[in-house]
C-alpha cells in the first residue's frame, strides 16, 4: 500500500532529516513541502510511520508526525475508439526508379550507340 507521510522537523536539521528519511526501507520519494519548508513529505510502499519518526527523533531531534494518507493512483485514461478506427493515410510518395548506365557494347542483345568521340575505353572528356 502506497502512503504519504508528512513530518514536521526542526528548521536547522531539515536537510539531515531529508537524507535520513531517504535511506529508510520502502521510501520512494522524499521532499520538502513548498508552502511550509519545515514539513517533510515522504512517499513509499509499506513505510512504518512510527519507526520512521522514532529513527528521526534519535538522529535529528524534535520531530512530529502530522498526517499519514493513502495515495490513490489515478486510473489510466482509455483512448477513444475513433482514433483507432481511422488510421493515418499511408505515404503516397512515388520515387522514380534508378537509371543505370548500360555496359559497354551490347545491352540485352541490342546494340547501344554511344556519343560521338567514344573510343570504347574512356569517356571523351578524359
């Protein structure tokens, strides 16, 4: 069971309390409350709040338990069926086929005429 524990700590020792709470067994996240920086918010699975408070009191000093709440996870939203019924159109792009130069001499049984100046070994501009 995931739960959210809010603990009040002394202002001078809140960074140490933050580090110690993060090392506790089952803790998922630890943060300072934005509105009241003396509040430490601990979220985790099966965290024993009484043991955590006792541990922090030994190491940090004055701490007090404010609230323990069960965290309710939101159900994932179902996608609309309309989106799945109409898939996006396929690409209609047509790429022209590659055109290769024929080999020297004959091409599939037909004689190929080359430009004037062709000597059969090199192109005329060589």
